[in-house]
C-alpha cells in the first residue's frame, strides 16, 4: 500500500504496514477484552539514512576487497576453525594453489621443522591478538620452500567475538638470498681489508676515522685511538709545519677534483709512531656516500731500491766513461813512457856513435859538451828507474799472491832446515829475513821532522840547481814547529815532487805559494801554483801514473823544472802509493786557465808574452792548482815504526 491506507487483509497479531515514500510505518491493532479492535498503534522510521549506510558499507567492502585482491603480498583469511575463507590473487601466484582448491579447507604448507614454532606463533596471536614480521618458511604447491615474512591479526564480528584470522605473507626468498650474499660479501670484504697487504683507512665525510686495518697499524704504529680524525693525523704524520701545510693543501686541492670510484695516487714522507720516517704511496677513493677509502702502501724499500738502481746506473755509466778514459789514458801512457825512455837512449846512442867515429880526434869542447849531454840524459833514465823502483815496492800485490809466496818460501825453508840440520833459532831468523824481503822493501828511519825545514830545503834545492833558467816568485809561508814523525826520504820525495810539479806548470813571471797549517786533527802542507791548471777530464787520470796532461804530439822532454818539462808522469803515482802506504791524505783541486780551456791549447810559458793578460794578478786569477798533503796527528804526532803488514797498524 502506498496511499497510506491500512491493508484490510492484516489480521490480529499482524503488523500493518503503510508505505509512504522513504517512510516505513509499523502498526499494531489494540484490542479490548472481547478482542474487539478499539484502536491502532503506529511507528514510523525514515529509510533514507539506512539506505545510505547500506551503500557506504557496500562501497567500503568493495574497496577493501579490491585492496586485498590486488595486494602484491599473499593474503589468506581463516575462520575460527582454521579453514581458508579467502585467498587473494598474489597467494595463488606465489604458492601455486587456486582459491577453489583452498576455500573451506586447511592449507597444509608448513614444513615439519617449522611446525612447532608456528604453533607457538598461533598461541602468541591468541594472546596478543596480533603477530608482526614473523620470519619462517612455507611450501609451494610444487614443493619448493619459500622464505616468508608473516604478519597476522584476529578479526572480530560486530559483537566483539572472534570471527577469524587474517594472515599477510611476504615472499622474502630473494631478499634473504640477497642478505646472505651481502653478508658473505661483507665478510669477504672485511677479511680482505683486514688481511690486506696494504694499510687501509675508512674516513667519514667529516674527517673522522672509522676504521684502520691491521696493516695500517703495522706500517705506521698508530691505532684509531691515536688518530681519531684527520687533524690529529696530519699533526702526527707531518710534524714539520711547512710539510704539513703542503700535505693538507694537496689533500684539499685533490679532493676538489675527485670523482666517486676514481683514485689519484700521490707520495709523501710520513713520520711513524716510533719516530721513523717512511715513504708512503697514498691512493684515496671517494665513495658515493661521501666517505673516503684510503690505501696506504709502504714503498720505502722500493724507493730505496729505485734510488740505488738509479745510482748504480749512474755509476755504471760513469764506469763506462771512466773505462773509455782509462783506455785513452793507457794509450797515452804507453806513447808517453816510450817517448820518455826513447829520447835519452837515442841521445846517448848518438853520443857513443860520435865518440866512436871521431875518437881522440874530436874537439875537446865538442867532446865535453857531448859528455855533459849524455850525463844529463843518463840521469834522466836513472830518475825514471828510481821512480819505477818506488812504484814497484809500494804497489801492494794481492794478499792472495803474498800468502802463496809465503807458503812456497816456507816449503823452501823447511827443505833447507832439513838438509842442513839447522837449529830452530837459525831457522826462525831465516824465516824473519824472508818475510822482511817481502814486506819491508828497505829499512825505514822514522824521525821527528819540522815541515818548515823540509819545504825550505826543497826550495833551496831548486834555487841552487835550476833557478837560473826560471823566473818565478816562490813564497814560503810555512811556520816552524809543525812536527811530524816520518821517514825523511819519503817526505823529501813528496814535497820535492809536488814543488817540481808546481814549477813545471807555472809560466815565467808566475807565482807559487807553499804553506803549512795545523788544527786539532791534522797538520797539512799546501802547495799552490797559479799556472795552467788541469782540465776536468785529465783530473780523473792524474794519479794513475805515466799520464801527462799534455797530448803526446805536443809533448817534448825538457830539463827538470822547465815549463812543461814533461817527465815520465810517475811522480804523482808514486806519491799516491806513499799516501796509501803511510796513511796520509793526498788531494788536489784545480781550475784550468780560462784562456786555454782545452787540452790542445797551450800556454806561451811567460806572462810577458801572453796576449790575454797584462799583469801577474791577471794570470793568478785565470787558473791554477793546489795540492794538499794532510798528516793525521793520531798517526804522525808520535814516534812510531813504519806501518807493516806483519804488525797491526
């Protein structure tokens, strides 16, 4: 009925309905004791709100169903008996069962080994009403085992009674594999870093040290407690302020150009905790998060080896150059010594031929002149012979050769003693005499000698024998009282040879200065000439012997003390052997005359005719040489016997 009238068919006990648009009326008749209807009670309710609520519930249910249906995680709803009431599409996809196979049934996908923990989880769910992020495993329809993360909650009916359980499962199989792989990778990385042969440090973007491996501490000695940050590191590693500022500047400047993942190595010298310094190669890498991974390699030994290799290469190169010089010097020495011996022999031979030819008929003046010339050249040969004797005596043979000689001599002495039945005492003297012939070339007499007297005598010898043909200014600046203990013959040969060398290399009009000096350690003789000087190439060969600073084609034998007089070239070798034998020091320094810088150029031999200068001072300023003989006081200040191999020196 829609007109508001009462349906005549409704009888006693039946609700009379009267429908008006959007209004529902419930009516009940009122009866008296005779059951006669006496009135009609009505109740009316507006249906508009009810319809809206119904629609809202339907929409909400649709939204939640869509949420469950299209959730990427598997979802299952159980009733209170544990039977599946609903599974979503993700559940079907993940586990392989269709919903038709599962609705109204138990889902048997719990592995036996996880059954007990699952029961405990259900008990906790009943007590706490919710379980979240519970990790376990579940079977698929194919029997595969998946790692899952499970969250579940009890849901209630409108009266608050438990109606079932909603379970959300998340397949974390790949996640766990990734986690395991990451953990394994981190373990390997940690092992690699910790056991790395290089020092490694991890520094955050603020400069705080986060990690130092074992090798870092082994290299530097510092622990992370010693260097909590970069400021402390730079202060400890670079104590010198200027060096620290350079290191910090390099770090900051390089930092501006770094690209994550790239490295720019650099090398610095670093002080370690024990105070030692090491050469370190740094290889910093900036990571994407802004932190720094720094590799430290100790290259001290490698750098030392490299420097030694470079040095060895230079020495080898120098040795090669020296070898070429030696070869050249050898050729020059052979030419020179041949010339030095050949000239006197040729002159003496010519004299004998002339004498033989003319005999007593030769003019007396001519005969006398020939004899004097012959004597001079014979004296030159004798001088060479004396020099050769000294060189032979003081050139030390190898110890191996000496011992072989001693063994051979002992055998001979043994035979002599056996044959002649010689007493032991005489045999011992025989042995001593033999050893002295090997190690003591001649008897040496050590005297206390004043160097001023030795030098004065050498100058006087020159002036009385050869000064007539030389015009030189020789200054004696020695001081008396500088005493050394040495054999007179040796010191006379040294001083005389050096003075002669200075005179023969100084042009007429030039100057030579002889001086002595003394300090707490040694007494020295200095002989300085302001002559032609020696080229750098010839300086290397000066003490080799039979080496003359002139080229052989420019060489000629002259009288002793003449300018460029020549000579055998053995004097300096002999002095060097004396120095080695008696343990004094022989050195020199020289500067070639700047006007004749090449060996082929020559000095005219007289300042007055030199076109490059106008005075003696000009000549003195142009070049010259100084030879220095130093006698250590420890060895030469007391009367001691000449050094011997048989006695400790």
